[in-house]
């Protein structure tokens, strides 16, 4: 399997982990304890807006990575750094085992994607595209 195919699948799986967290509130997969805790922690409206904007930027950067667009590489890195900062300031949250596993896989995919972007021959694909 070529590196391009592996990279594209990683980007797709990483995006799907984000989609999972968007639709998980509608699936009712969380236990009552987790729901009670998460409902007890209030989210500031500004933080909610920032998270929505971050999700839009993450979607755009994932699309650009999937298509090997040069600006997608920089946008993805900026988006991930901002995501970490948002996580630090957004407050506490509880996960059930499935959500916890998907979150861990998402961060693992993110690390692998960043490694591939900057330390493998795939980085040349982004230099050729305009």
C-alpha cells in the first residue's frame, strides 16, 4: 500500500473521530453519571462559539490535507495547537469508555499525521501542490 493511501486513510479516520464527538450527544451512549457530570459543568457561550469555529477550521484543514494542498499543512498544525489550547481552557468533561477510546485514537491519529507531514517523503507532495 502506498504512503499516499495510508496518509489519506489516517486523515479520514482522524476526521471521523471528530464527527463521532459531534453526533455522540444524539446517540445516547453515555451513562447517566457521565451525563449528570457533563451537564453540571456550564460551558461559556464564547467557548462554545470558539469550539464551533475550531470544528470548521479542522474540517477545512482535513479536507486540504486529504487533497495534499500546501496551505492545509500549516492550517492543520495551527488548528491542532489551537485545539490543545481550547481543551486546556474549556473546563472539565467526563467520558465513557467508548468516547475515551475514540478520543485517544483521535489524538494518536493526529500525532501520526503530524509526523508524516514533517518527517516522511509525503512532505514533498505538499511542496508540489499550489
